[in-house]
């Protein structure tokens, strides 16, 4: 399923979003962005930001309700 392949590809983080979209058979990255947002409720870039480094194989974490990752803040 393209949704599962998209989630896994974004979570792994090594492939540019445009290349992932083309590999999954989308004619344009905008079509991929719309489909991904419809599937998950978030954009591919936002999803990648919340899962970067968290995916190590198996099932990627669900994105609905995922909190954004804070960058540069220290406790």
C-alpha cells in the first residue's frame, strides 16, 4: 500500500520527499502532499520532523495527535 510505504520512507528520512513521491508513483509532489495529508492529517515534512530518528523498522508510529518536536530549547 502506498500509504504504508510513504510512512516508512518518511520515517527513515534518507530520501527527499520529491523522490519518495516519484518512487511511489505520484506524478507530482503536490499530489503526494495532498494524499499524505488526507491519509494522516499532517504534511509529509511535518511527519518526518516528528519521527526523525524514532523509526527503526517494523511499524512506523501513527502521526495523528503527534506533538511537534521542539528544537533548540533547553530545560
